[in-house]
C-alpha cells in the first residue's frame, strides 16, 4: 500500500506541474499579445506610408492628365480658329435636309 506521504508528495508535484503549465501559458499569451500589438503598429505604419506614396503618384498622374487635356483642348481651339465657317453652305444643307 502506498503511503499517504507518497500520495501527498505526488499530488504536490502534480500541482506544481499544473502551476508551471499555467504560468507558461500566461507568458505565451502575453508574448503573443505584445507581438500582435507590435505587428499591428508596423502594419498601420506601412499602410499609411503606402497610402501616402500612392496618393502622391495619383495626384501627379491627375496633374499630368489635366495638363495633357488642356494642351489638346488648346490645340483643338487653335485649329478651329483657322477654319472659316461656311455659313451659306450650312444654310443650303439645312434647307435641303428640312425640305
């Protein structure tokens, strides 16, 4: 028969082991939380940096497109300024069309 002292000693060892496992789990949870927070901060910084970079590229492209559009429109207006309107021909065309 196993003595009471032996059983008490084994129960004490089991309790110590359970406490060690709980402490290890708590430490692991704490480290995971810390790493999650650090990674979240790094992720947010990286995203903000990429957003700023892409916003800058977007603004530059928008400005380029506006300039190209204005140049094309100015060229078109300049070409139109050299074209003489044939009002008499337009009137004849309308009369033929409407008759």
